[in-house]
C-alpha cells in the first residue's frame, strides 16, 4: 500500500501570496483567522485574472466569450459536486452560504404551516438557525432544539426527543465554526427520514477539513462557502436536483425555468466562480486526506501546548479526534477582545466575540461575557506558527 501523501508546508506557502506579508517587526503574519476565511491560493487569483482578461462576458449566448463563461460555470459546478459528494445539477451559486440559506427558507415557506416543526441545534452558526426561526415565525411553526454538552458535542437524546410526526425540516452542522466539533450526519439523516423531513447541513466549516459525501449520506441540502476553501468570496448550495425542481424559489420571469439557474438571482460573479474552480482543483491536487493528516498534527501540537497554560481555557472538544483545527479560548482576567488585540501585536490574527455562533456560546454561558478568542489553523501552517500562538498566549499570564 503506497504511503500517504504529506503536506510540504514551504512549497504550499509559496502558493499563497497573502502569506508573504510581514508584520511591523519583519515576521510573517500568522493568519490564525482561517475559520473566518482562508487565504486565497495563487491558482484562484490567476484563474480570476485570466477570466477577466479573456472571457469576461455574461452567460447564455452563442458568442465565444459567453460560451466560455458557460463552460467555466459548468466545470466549477462539477468541482463543487466532487468536493461535496453531490450532483452538479444541484449546485447553486450565490454571494455566500447565508444568502443562499435565506433564499431556500423563503422557498420552503410554502411547504410548512401552523403546527409544523423545525429542528435546529445549539451547535450551529446563526446562518443555519435564524433563517429557520424566521420561517417558523412566518408560518406559525415551532422550533425544537438539540442541545450540546459541556464539551460542545450534540446531545443524542435531544435529537430523539425533538423529532415528532410534525417535523418538516432538520438543520444541523457538519462541523462547528467556533468549537471545531465534527458532527456525524447519520443520526440526523436517519431521524429526519423516519418522519419524512428534509435535512439541511451547514458544511461551511467542515468543507476545508472533512471529506463530504452528500449523496451517500442522504443529505437533502448542503451549503458551503468557497472563500473558506482557499478561493474567493462565493457561496454554493448543493441540493438534490429533484428537490430544486419541486420547490418554487423567488425568481424573475425571465430566469431559466429549470436547473440551478432557476435559483440564481441575477448575474453571478463569474470571476469568483472561475477562482473557486481553480481553488478546488488545488485542493484535489493536494488531497483532502493529506490536508486532514497535517491539520490533525497541528491540532495535537496545539492541544499539547495548552496543557501547561493554566490561565487559558479551551471551550470545545479537548481531544484531537472528532474536531477541526479550530479552537475557542478564554484567558483568565482578560476580555476576548483584549486577547485578540494582544495577539495582533505579535502578528497573530484571530477573531474574537461570537463569530456568528450565538447558540453554542449562549449554551456554554460565554455569549454575555464577550464570547471567545478563536484560533484556527489550516494546512499552510506549521508547528512554528502554532508555537508562536502558544508563546503569545503564555505571555498573557
């Protein structure tokens, strides 16, 4: 059996122009803000430039640049389908995951009514919560919840209790953008199928780190954001093609009456779609398995270093298995904003606050205290980056 491919970090870093930027002291910045958006790979930048220089045109016509645009969009749909394990004919592009989920929620409004129920989780990003809460309010439905334990893992017993014959939709994450918890979709899909409900999975945080298998797992709708997978700002919603055909989205009369175009409002950012396709080609060339192996090693190194930092508290899974390289921290005696500011002075870029994960932080009692400081690594980091973060945290005693 051949040896598993590994990530050559110096070679990888050379392909990300943003990683060459230095701080005021002449040290490379540590882009530990990866969960909020990874750095963009040069392949994606080049693809956008080439598209803008050579094929810039609107779609749907017979002339050469329009035809090239159509072929490029179709090719990127195939790449998104390969990443997610879905179908190209189910790939809808949009500004971001949040916008696309709002769009889906409006379309589903016609299928829910008074007395129906929607299941959400306390682990989700707000983009996979508030659209469903607002949908429930509009139609007179009820939201039922799956909670989390102290380690940021979903409570299986809550899922069983939340499902009833009136459940119409089950929304859940494939990984937490704030705690790093990886979620097995099988219990959610099985539970939803048992009552004939649809499943909507937030794959934004999972997609850069975890192999996805939408069709195999039986997930009806999956959404992700390509700017968190080394590409430009762009979202993708991947649904069962038959579901897209069944629903009636808000659309102009002039829009296509079938296929993903039926769901895409107005002219798309074709240059972003070109860049996203190149970014996904890059991921495929490296191999998600190799990326995950490298990131697991980074996580293990970070978790081991945290053990000695008794003033730093980790929120979320303390084990390297079943998590992504994303960590939520609080530091004794310091507000999360102050921690991020202190790290920034050392050239370490992190997010602080709620990171749009209102429900997890509320459940853990962290929301009203300023949230957390979030540290996130990607495959272009190495142990030197991890050590710089650990050293900066150690200095906050």
